[in-house]
RNA sequence: GUCCCCAUCGUCUAGAGGCCCAGGACACUACCCUUUCACGGUAGGUACCGGGGUUCGAAUCCCCGUGGGGACGCCA
C-alpha cells in the first residue's frame, strides 16, 4: 500500500510551491489506491501559528485535495519523540553534547575562514579509545545523532536519479535541544517511520536533509522510504519566490477570480507532463500521474498560461455554478442581483469573452445597477447622425418579438432604412444599455434585458444627449 | 569556501542514439471570421549553454568548462 504525505510547517499560507507538492503527493496516492496523509510540522513554536494552520487547510480545501489520514500535529507527538531519543541514547546511536552555542559559532566561523565546510567537530562523540571530559556542571546537554563516520549514503531519487553523499560530509546533527525538544530532521524521521510513509514527495530544498534522515532511519532499523524531490517553482520573472517577492497564497488566486480546476491543471503541468496534453481534468490527471515524467529542473511560473487555462475552464463550466461563484463577488460590491435577467443568463452570454470571475462580475454589474453611462461615451456615440436612427429603432423595439433573431432583423432593417452602417446603431445601444463600448452582439444583449428595461435605457438617449446635439437634431 | 542539484523556443514542455535540419502549448505577428471587443480558425518566426570525447550516427551517453539554484542552524 502506497502512503504519501504532505507536511507543511504552518508559518504562512499555502503558496504555489506547496500546493504543487501537495497535489503531486495526493495524486500519487490516488493513482495507486494508496493513502494521503496530512501532517503539520509545527515544532517551531515561535513561528507556527493557528492562523497559518487554518490558511493551509483553507488552501487545500479550495483546491479539493482531501487527506485520508490526519491532520497529525508534531507538537502532539512529543512523548513519542522523547521515547525514541531515550532508546537511541541507550543504544548508543545518539549521545549528549555539552558544547555551548557560542563555542559552536566560533568553531564554525573559524572553519569557514579556512575555506572548510562548517560542521560540528564531534568533540563529545564517544569513541572506543577516547576519553571524554566530565560533563560541565549546570549545562543541559543537547542530544546529537551519531552519524556513520565513513562510507556513503545514497538513494535512487525518483525524480533526480541516484544521489550520493559521503558520510564524511555529514556531521552529528542535534536531534534534541537543550530543553529536550526534538528538532525537525528527527521528527520527520520518526513520523515517516511511524506513519508508514512509502514515498516522500517533497521540495528540492530537502535533498540535503535526506542523507541525514536516511542515516537516522537506518540507525533505528526502520524501512527507508522512496524519495522524490521536486524542483522549485520560480516567479514570473525567474526569481525565487519569497514572502516579499511573488510568493502568493493559492487563496489569492481565488480572490483574483481563478477557478480551482484551472490552478490545479496549471500546477499539474508545471514540472510534469503527459506528452503534448495540456488540458485535462483532475481525474484524468490522477490516472496519468507518475513520477517518471517529472522534470528535474526548476520551473518558472507563467501567469499568462494560467490565464489562458482559466478562460478555458470558464467557458466550459456550468453556468449555474459560475453564477454561484460570481454572486458573492457582486455582493461584495453592494450590487443586488435581481431576478431578470438571471445571472446565469448573463454569464452564458459573456463567459467566452472574459478571463476570470471578477471580469464576469464586471460585465454582470451594469445589468443590476442604476446605470449612468459616462458622458464622453455618450458624446462619442450619440451624434446627430445616429439619434434619429436610435429613436426609430427604440420606437419599433416595442413591438418586435422578444428574441435575439427578431431583434437582429429589426436592427438590420433600421440601419438599412437610414442608410447607415451597423456600428452606428450598435455602439450607442451598447453604451446606453451597459455603459460599455465592448459587449456581445447587441441583439443578444438587448434580448437579455426585460423589454421594459431595455426600452427605458434606450429612451434616455434623448435626455442624455447634449442640448447642442438636441438643437442640431 | 565545501557539498549537492539543474541546463531544449521569451515561458511550460515532448524527446529515454537514428522516427528531430527538434514536436505541442502559452505569449507574439499576419490573415480569415465579424455588429464593437473578444472567442474561434489558418499561417508564421524563435530553442538543443560551450568545448572535448564515445559511436556509422548524439538534444539524447561520458568528461571538462560556464551559468543558475539549493544546502552547510539547538529553523522547518
């Protein structure tokens, strides 16, 4: 049984990198009928917050990535960590170290100066023929893992291939602080072990932790899971994402009017591929997803492609669902959505001309408010040339069957009778009905309104046209 | 500094020795459609980081450069 996990540390929101890691872990479990476990790595008390935990859950829920087990919290597993540390101390795979932080700092600075890799020198590490000094009084020791002194640690990374580290490169890392609290690399190992994780799918930045974790796992006699390290996602500009630079919460995509399926599809395609396929459902993704087709190199986020995908999903999404998603956005603008025209009908007519839900709200808004077209637009389109045509058209619109086709016929007829081009009528109608110069074809637009509303908005032509124009007309 | 990773169009990528003088998608340009703006359709340009090998043959394998990234915490 395949068991994967997503293990965020709750120090901020769920950003795109984390979301993709979660997606891949989730999909891998789905694909193989396995289990997907959510684990909150909150051992850093100073930086972890309940708000951040909630933000991560919110992001996962928005994306629809449900976990099968958990969430587990590392802060609730302290007794278990202490137990394992005691066992390791007893077994001699870990030992007490009394070196003080400032001493360590000095050592590291020295090493760096000499061009060497800064690392603990093993002074408290017990050796067969070594005489350890007596523990200094009044100092609480840390616990260090006794890393193998030589040989290599290697694993077959499912994304990057074989990776090998010399044990001589690794020092004895601290697994418990002076206050007894366990450290990250140790907790991860115990958790992955206890939770029976078979595939660790995580960010690239953990490659350097992996050899240490494998060594601890082996010291514990635990089964070593398989690892897949995903390369990072860069910002639109090729720069690393950070809090102050482009790292946005997935929930900001919700705010910006993106559909979760568009974000998911985009993320799936970032660093993974299935031949030339670009657009596919989550379900299709689960059937196709494998670790063999993940790119080992970093990927740059491309908003334009996300926009394209979002527009695509907007076009094929159920109009009723879109209406439900747009309604709160209109409410946030204090726009009261009326009975007619129905929001779904407006959306149906506009969906293939917009890129996101907010733009959908933009085009829906004029239907429900007391519209005041901008004067320069009126001036531009309500001209002496067009006003008679407009009047004539408005007058006859009262009798025509209320369907786009019939209205279209009337438009053509009026335009022809006045010897003018189509836009001479279409443009002022657009502005009078919606306040916009760009709308769907006017026949369909008019048909969307109740007849009385359409007539009323068109009737304002005379009132709104400037006196000078009136006189001229 | 040391260790580790990465390297195909502007971007995401296909490509696992001949199917590739490199394919798809986004973006871009032109044209078509057209009641404005879009959508859509058609066409087009742009890439294998450099140098050495291996091989009859390399984008694909090896080595060396170069460039980018990551890690070196009693953070996660």
